[in-house]
C-alpha cells in the first residue's frame, strides 16, 4: 500500500518524495462523490491468469455470503455507493460473474457475456470522473530470528499490554483489527510512545513484547510501512506477522523529509535511492526513521496463506486492490485500466505496459482516502517489492453491477 499523509498505500510510504509525480494529482472533491454509469469500457481483455481471478472471486463470495447472512445485511450502503452496491447486490453480481466466467469459451466470449450481464460504474464528483492514482503494495520477506543475538538486533513488537487494556475499555467503536498498516483504526484515543521513544530510547525493551529480532533496520521499517510480512529464520523456515495495532501517531514520509532537507533531489528519487542514502549515512538513520512517528505492533499470522486483507482473508497477487471502503464497495468486482512497470534481467526499469484486468476490492488502508486512490497488491518478496515501488500511474477503475 500509497498517501497527502501517506501511511499505507503500500510502497507509497516513500512515494510522496520518492517517485516522480504523475501528471495529475488528486484534489479534494468539490462535492461528495457519486457513481455514474459508463457505456464505453472497451475492450474487456484480461492480461492475467484465470486461476488467480477465480481464487480472488471465491474469497469475495465467501466474505459477502457471510456478510449477507448477518443481521445488518439489509442495511443499505451509505455515501457514494448508496443502495447501488449494497452487500446483497454485490453478492448477486459476484455470483453471476462466477457463472459467466465458467461458461465463457474464450476472451471474446467473456467480453460479450460480461457486457450482456453487467453495467459499469465509475465514481465521479464535481466536473466529472477523474483518473485514479494507482500505486502498489506488497508483502516483504525479512531476515530474522526468534531470539536476539549476533546480527539480529532490531525487534518487532506485539501489542503492548497498555493497548490491550485500552481495547477492553474502549466502547467508541471497532478496535483496529486490519493486518495492513492502513487498516482503519477506530476507538484509539491518546497517542502511545513514538517511534523514537520505542526504537531509539528503548521504552519497551525487555518487557516481553518482542516477537522477533530482525537483521536489517531498513527491512524493519519497510515491514512497519507494509503492515505485514514474512520473517525468514536462519534455517530457512518462515512465518507471517500482521498488523495488530498502531501507536495512534501520524505518518510522515521520510522521502519527503529527505527532499525538504536537501539530502536528495526529487527528480532522482526512487525507493532504492532512499535505501542507498540510508546505507551510506547510517549515522542519520535513526533521525530519519524517527521523522515518521507512526509505529506498528504485530501479531503472528497462522497458516500458510497470506497476507490477510482488511476483509479477513488472504489477498491475491495481481487481483486484489485496496481502496477507501466509504467510497468503493468492499469485496466487489471491478475492471482496472492502467500501466505496470517492466524490468530487464538486471532489475532495471525498461518499460511500462498496459494493465487491463478484472480485480476484486479486498483491502483498505489509511492512505486510501477518496475516489482517486487505488492500491494494487503485487505479491510477496523482492521482485514484488520492485514492481510496487515503481508503480504510480494514472488509471481508471469501473465497478460491475449485475443487470
């Protein structure tokens, strides 16, 4: 996840100061957004594999089926969605799409069947629909171990007891339960210790909250920004950790800070350039990390699948997107048009190709605010991180509604 104040939005934690801006930047809408039907979404090609689409689709179906059976399922959606994308209607659309997908003989047949069965809706406000800014997020794989020692000096923490007690006391809303750093947090009041106090002054050290110790402080920071990841032990085994809570403090982009202080030139900025600067200037590392006061606490994630999106099930690489749940219907099917980066064998960005595919709205994030922000899940590991770090594109997203 991108941010604005960028918190999740994937790799966009640095992008406010690290990726060159797209030609258009989102602005606060002049009036509340609403959905407008679009007739010219053509062609409905899909450039990813069918299995990943089926996997993501089944996960949304399971979520919506459960939500539809809940006592509040009859309550209409609010805001931009109105009653158009209420949970029962989203479930019906997903069910019909599954049938269409199973019957389509080829891409042209799928295009025809989808057009016959669905209408396409785009969020608009003020003077009309605006492009989205598409960014990427991913699941990092970091080096760590379960006990401190040697090179493993940088702890990640579980939720402290004080925050657990706060949860029990709080009656103002849902406690944060999303694993992504962008998981919406309600009911968290006064800020907890800052990043500087925790990592530099050691206010939590030795209190038993440590889940693991990492080898690289940069990897720890990336894990905090992504909000979930895999920890790879020295013997090759891995386990997952996910978002449990935050300290309730604001996010600040360290990339933007480096530009403002004149350490880096905005035109040359990239994720790798910021990482390179920190490795060249380790004496400034704590100062720079501490600029971002926001701190994440983790929990162990059981099972082999992940990471877990805000709807409570694993997100699917190349198919799951994160958006503002007050604007876009959770779990719903959409058609995404944008571009994605292409790298050569040496890992250098060589081109950008068109991205056209069906996606499922299965995650969210504090960075995902308004109708012009969409975050694309790129997968796990270094290669996915490279794609996520280079993804910042204008695009369009259309949500499908069964006729």
